[in-house]
C-alpha cells in the first residue's frame, strides 16, 4: 500500500520531470484541482489538458517543488502539504510557498486545493 505522502510526492515529481503518465496515474477519474490563483480543473481529462498546455513550451519548467511539512485531519480525511515552488513559465521565473489540501481515495488523488503565500516573509513591527 502506498502512503498518501508518497502519492502526493509522486504527483509533485511528475511536474518536476514533465511525466504525464505518472501525473495521470496519481489522479482519480473524477479529480478536482483548484489552483491557488483561480483555475479549476474538473476530471482527469481537464487535468491532462492543463498538464499538456503547461508543458507545451520547452521554456516552461517546474524548477523545484519541495514539500516541507505534512499534516492529516482524521475527521475530514484530508492531508495538508506545505511546500515551496519555483518555476519558469513564459520566460518568467516565479517562487512562492503554499499549502495543498489533498483528499486521496483508493490510492488516487480526488481533490487538490492549493493556497499561496509569498516566498519572502518580513516582520513589519519587529523594531517597534
């Protein structure tokens, strides 16, 4: 049996290695993915089109995606993964931190909800 942590790590690795078959293998047929900046993909077919579109240009690449912490809510049966993401898309490099709420049923991801946080934090009242 594969752990939820391993399943999500495999999903992340599929982006790092641009591996569409592995990406699709992690997803349930009725998966729903909410990206942190608005788009929503319902079903494996839409998720596949998103993955293909994202990697259409050789210029687009996930440069790093590091999972830093994992949590589990036993009541809701969902996992939370904190991470740091770095990519190049359409010639622009971006870095941000985030958290994904992930539901896994029968060894496949059925739901991902992403939330973004700025990579650089600061303490505006530190010197007061």
